[in-house]
C-alpha cells in the first residue's frame, strides 16, 4: 500500500508540485517498478519534485536517485 501527498507551491510565479510517495520497499516487484517509471516521467516534466519514504531497507531500484528524487528510510 502506498500513500501519496501532493503539495503545490508557487516560486517566482512558477507552479511547483511536490509529491511524497510512501511505499513498503523498493524491491524488484511490479508496483515498485511502476513507481520508478512514474517518477521518471514526472522528472521529465520539470515542475515536479518527488520524494519517497521507504518503510524498510530493501532497495533494489536505486534509479530513483538519478531522477532527482530523494529517498528516505
């Protein structure tokens, strides 16, 4: 199960959307892979800032760091 929080802020008259994803792990699985694909797509848009809270230390997908996404354990 994941919970997503979205916050919209305005910086220098530009809309910036911050999204926090909460997920049990980033192990090699379907929902984890879909989350990484979603973050990759959002990072290409330019006005989204994403972060992930992982509830355990099982991180298989480190690619999220390359999409300027912070991962918190």
